[in-house]
C-alpha cells in the first residue's frame, strides 16, 4: 500500500511540474480542430498589457484580443497594468499555470521577460508585439509581430497635408507657417519611423510643411503629453499628431482649437471639433493566425509583418467636421498606389539627410548591444522598412523635422 501511495504521489508531482510550463496545457494537437472546424473551446490564450483600457495603445490590443478569441471560440485571459519588469515574466508563467497554450505581450520592454518565460516553457507558444529579437534568438516558441504602420501614418499624414492646404487657401496661415507639431514618446526607431512617415505623407500634399517633435520619455503620461502638445501649439504649430498613448495631446488640441491627427483610435467623442483621423494597427488578423496555429500545433512565423493587404493597417473614419474637403478621396487614391507599389513611403527622392540624398544605409536590423548597422536597407530608390524584420528600423533624422529635445 505504501508503495502504491508513493507511486501516486510521484505521478502527481510530475504532472504538476509539467503543468507549470504547459506540459499538460491544451495546445499542440490536444483537442485541436481541423482547419475547417470550429476551434476547440477549451484552449486558452493569455494576454499581457502594459496599461489598461485608459491607454489608447493598450485598448487597441485589448479589443483585438477579445475579437480574435471570440472569432476562434477560445477562452481569453487578460492581464493589465503589467510593467516592463520581471512582473511580466511572472505574469506569463502564471498564465501558463492557468492553462494558456498561447501567451502574448504588447509592449516593447516586455520582450526580454517573455523570452525568459519561453525558455522555461518550451511547450507553450509566446508572442510579442513590436520586439526585435525573435529572428536572432532561435527559439521555436518565441515570436515577434508588427505591421507596416508607417503606411498608415503616411496616409494620416496625407489627411494632415490636406488640412494644411485648406488652412493656407482660407488665409488662416501662410504656406511658410504650415508647421506640424508631433508628440513622441522616445527616440526609438519605432517612433522615428512613425513621425517621419507621417511627415512625408503631409509634405507629399503640402510641400512647404515642416515639423517639430517634442519627446516625453513615456509611452503613457497624460500630463506630459498635454504639456508637450501645448508647448508645440505655443510655438506656432498649427496641427498636432502623436505617438503616445493618452488623451493628453488630443485634449490640448480641442482646448486650443488646433486640428489633431490621433493614433490608435478615434478621439471624436472627446474632441469633435479638432479630430481629423487616426491610424492604427488592427491586431486581430495576427492574433487569429497565431492562436489558431498554436491550437493546432502548427508552426507560424517567427517574425510576422502585417500590411494594408492583410487588414492589419487601418484608418478610422474621417471626421468631416474637422477634415478638409476631399480628404477621404485623396486617402483612397494614395492607398491604392501604396498597395500597387507605385509609391513607397520612404522614397529617397522625397527627402534628404543633411542636404544629401541617400543611396545607401546600414540599418541595425539584428539589434546587437552596440546598435551598429548590419543590413543594407536602401535598394530600388527607397528604404525597405519592416522587410528584414517586422519592427521598424528607420532611425534617420531627415531635413525638415526639428527635434526639440532628444534626452529620451
């Protein structure tokens, strides 16, 4: 009897140890559906968010997570306000303990902690948005994902250029006063790629446009973002955009009556008089693709880039009250040219760096500790953004954009 009890205890111990890292989770082929069947409802997908619904960035992910899980018929486990610390790893492991066979984190600073969790739990699939290391880590269960949001920002910039031209035509500003203000979080390539593509879109419509960028040193700080926008407005910026996650900049614009191009979702309810349009990544296509693969025990992309064609890069509805007449038609026209390859966002004929047109550039694609360039990214007359890895690597300072602070 004692031997039987000891054997049972040993079995329970082993099962418990396996469960801690997904050994008995409902992933791989355990209860998986075929491609034509409704996915197994006992599969769990876990999500880690830097903030909560009050952050436009995180809300965009939260909505996509819920939609993807609902579409696939899987259980959705959400964890909000998880910092870019070891709390991320602990939360990821907790989600595995709860039976999640797929775990996703949404912030750049989560990456190293997700990698650590993936190393400990090889039977669970981990995915991370905006990261840069999956293609060099060589972990079969760790994945990065991003989208060609620079194309969406370019289109939003087209809307901004239309508004600037309208203001010039109406005599509200001169052509030389067409100055845009931009609230950025950090001086990362992701932010630089974003505001540069936005600016190039605006300048493709309004050639005299210039831009000033004010950094906050935080992805989400409503006070700092509102102060940054106010600083830009006081410096005679006549239109504001942002790569930051709170309502700080949009509300500053509404208070001052300054047109605003937001990010990650419409702010029309709070800013009905100034909101023009917003670009965002729709993460639903990726999450459906990755979760379904994890459920079925199928391999999926180590480094995935969504596009306009996959429905991953989208714009909100135009606010006709604030947008210039003909904005939607112009966006539709430019979008078709982007999709056909007739135009490229980072066409080197459309910008200069220190007065020079670029013919070559070594970008830091592999993201080593020294941040040295390792990959030629200019070919056929344009910078090939998000083609050698999903996360942006455009980190150039082009002429026409002035950085008011660079501490972050």
